[in-house]
């Protein structure tokens, strides 16, 4: 049997798609370990937002003791809209349990989770939940799941049946049979006679899989030498810890089936805390999984302890070199906090009064800043809304409250668009942004009106022209006088604005030429259609001056009048921003995705396999920015919630007809 990690708290992450039953599994683990019933919502999904949606929208934390060892479970939301919280938490755990349903059609839902675990190098096991509702064989399910995992899936159990219902399992490593008993631990039983050959074949297949990474075991199998049970367990543990295999367990969280077997496997096979510390590059201190504001408790940093015990009052050095001190430690059990004097190695606790703390940071106790090696991939915003407080008196509170929400959720971002005069809240999807607004109202009492972000259209000119303008004003004393002649001509897309002077003979004094350019720029800020004008060249060719009344301001005004008259004379063309999109989709949905992009005036540039993702496609396309606003909702609707995209501005393109008229009307409104 493998040597267990003792003396430290083991951290487990429950990950997988929405509705797989992760929170139910956490509750079942607590019940099996403590022998006490756990009410739904007692330790997980206790927030009003989670209850309203019927699934997790944030990390849930709970701990338990089992056979003398301490565990802390991080229950992770399954929706991609809330993935940013998971990104920061995953690197700190010892083992991830990927929870799946026994439906081959849903196998593809596991792939984004598995790929991230593989990228981060986090050992993981698969727990097939709801096996009492399965309607196919385990082999059929494993065949569907195999393509979504880079490492081979190694079945540790096979089911026993009572009619068409799973009634128990045979543990292939222990070579023992167990029968489920609702509300009680499974009962040891004889292996059914009709399953003995199946058990022998399944166990031999398991040994063949692990022998791929153990030459000694392979030689034993080739020479019909029966390996010892301890050797088999040692291989299973080592190969899972090294990411070479993914062991597969099954059961039913709702009925408590297979939960104690999973706990015993976790007890012997979970990697030691030092593995996670090495992966993070942390020697001592605490790694912050999440920062959150907890009512009167203020800001809390939910952090895992590394290197040794963490005492209340410990001094931290942040990544930027600033210092802080732990102002209270709490053990976390769902939404309940229990004050503690110190947190043991490996525990996840809530640390108070560390105002600078943010998810993904190391709170160093070595006196030197530490930066984690395992950096989460940055995720770009996929959906945005423009915000406006319903009550103008709430503007100040709105700013502070949004700041706190963004500190808690790294997937949210706030930007100010000075051109459109809008404040934009962005996130990983419409549901993600809506959740933030619900919290804004519930926690801080700030109600919001939302608008669709405005599209940054531009105008340009269709042809060249020459325009003269005179600004003359006499009101007693010094007047104002300036006369300029300009030539305008269109430039290629992306050229911007070019100004030059070809004035000769001092028709416009040199010191006032910059004023003419400034006036032209003033006039280009808003063209006849209501948008900034670009991609043109303006040349100052001539002018007239007055010895008394000419001034910098007069020439600025004349420059503005000249360009305004020129734009009216030559006519404006509306330009819309076009983005280049890279869209990721499971292969069966790719044709629907390309149709959706085309319906949004998209131009498909290419379609091919997504690199290193079996069963996925990567679609390159041009798409008008105005068509992207709710794209993520449609994309996820077409791809079982899995689709994603990246967008970058590429170029401006002419827009004509009804859509151009509607855009111009919106600018004038």
C-alpha cells in the first residue's frame, strides 16, 4: 500500500459541468465522513443567487475529518461563465475530482475542465455520479469519455446489477465486491459467479494500462506472474500523481453510494501538500484562492497554508513588497466562519484585514515577496453592458461597490469609454454580468439601468475637394479675421488623419498654422453623420491674414469651418469596426456556429481542427463589432455551453443602406 501523507490537511477540488452533482458530492462526502446528515444548501450554494439559479455560481468551501485525517473541499461552479474563480483556485489543490454524469452524450462537457487540469499539471480522478440512473454499460461510457482526456482513463471499479439497476461494484484493485445499502455503508459480498470472468478481464485490462508506465509490471504480465496488491496500488498512486492516468470511480452522491470507497481512495492516494507547493513555487505563507467581502467581517482572503502552520497576527509580504498582518483567522464551513488561533499546514482558512490581497497572490511569511509559478490564463471579456445608476445620487456608491465586486471576481472588469461617454461592465457572459448586478443591488442597495454598449463607428470622405472658409467678426475694438483654403482627399483604410501645409509667401503666418490644424481636428471630431472622421488628408494651401484682427483663435475657427464645409460638400461614408474572431466549438456544432456567424454578417476565413483538442474545431472569421454583443449567448446555446471566442479589432469597413441609416439616427438621438 502507498505511504500516506500525514500531519497536513489535504485539499480537494470538485470540478465538472453544471448539473453533474458536484455540490451533492461534497455534501455526501461530509455525511459519509461525519455520520451526520447535511441539509442541501447548508455548506454549498447558500447564496441567494445560487439558490435562484439552482447551481453553483461561486466557490464553496467545507472541511471534514475522516479516519484521523483532515480534508478541505473546494466545490467549483461548472459554468464557463464563472471559470475565472476556478482558474485562481485550482493550482493550490492537491487533487481534483472531475464529476460526470453517466451519459455518453455529455462526455464532451468534461473536455474544457480536463484540458485545464492537464495544462496546470494537477492530478485528477473521475467520479461518475448518478450511476443508479445509468442506462448503458460502463464500457460504452468510458469509450465516449476516452477522447476527451489526454491521459488514459483507468476504471477502478465495474458495476454489479440488479435487473437494469446498478446495485454495487467490484473494486478491481482490492478484488472485492460491495453491495449498495441506502443510507448505510456498502456491504462486502461475494463476487457474483456470472461476473467473475468480467472482473478478471477488467482487472487485467487495468493492469495492462498501468503497465504501460511500469516495465517491471509489464514483464510480470507477460510471464503470467501475479503482481502483489501493494505493487498495484503503488503504481496506481504514482501514475495518477504524475498525471499519467486518470482513475475512474462511480457511485451516487444523492444516495451515498460509493462515497466511502472514494474517501478511502482519497485517504491513500491524494498527493502530499508539498506537490502543490512545488507546483506553485511557494516555500512558506499562504496562497489566496479568493478574496471576498463578508458583511461586517470586511474583506477576507480565502487562502491555503503552505510551509507550516499559520498563526493569527502573522506578518505578510505582498508581491509588490508591501506588508500586511493577518487580522483574524477563521475556519470555513460553507457560509459559516469559526474563529481559530492558527491554521495547520494545508488548510484553507479565511484571513481578515489583508486589504491588498487578491486571488492568485502569495502572502509570503519569509520576509521576501513570492510570485506563483502557476499563472492562470487571462480570459478576455465576452459580454458587456453600459451602466447607469437609476438614482443619480448613487453615482459615488456605484463606483465603490463595483470596485469591491471586481476585487472579488477577477472575471469582471470595468472600463470608461470617454468617446461614447459610457461606463462598461464586462464579464464572461450575460449570466455572469447579470449576477454581478444582482449582487450590487442586494449587498449595496444600488439599482442599475443597463444599455447596450455603443459601437465606435467612424466616417470618411468619398472624394477629394478644395474648400475655402473665412472667419470675420467685428464687435468693437479688435475683431477676428482669418481666411484659409484647404484641400481634402481620402486615404486608404487605417491611415487615420494627416495634416500638412503648403502655404507659401506667408499667406498664413507660420505661428498660426498649428491653430488651423487644431481647428480641423475640432471639425473632424463629429462629422455630418455624427461620428469622428478618419482616413483623410487635409492640406492647407492658402490663406489671408489681417495685421490687427488675425489671431490664433481666429485661424482655429477658420480651420474648423473649412473642414465642416468640405465634409458637407464631398459627403460622408460610414465606417464600422470589423473584428477578427477565433471561435472554438465542438466539431458536431461547428456547422451551426458558422451559420450563426454568417447570419450576423460574418465572413468565414477558415475552419480547421483545434490544436491538441480532439473533436473540436477552430473557426476564423471577420465579424462587425456591432454584431458581437450577444454572440456568446448564442454560441453557448449551440455548443452545450462550451463555445468560446477571442476577438480583436482588425479594420474598418464601409457600411451602407438601412444599417448605416439606423446607426446615423442613433447618433442623432
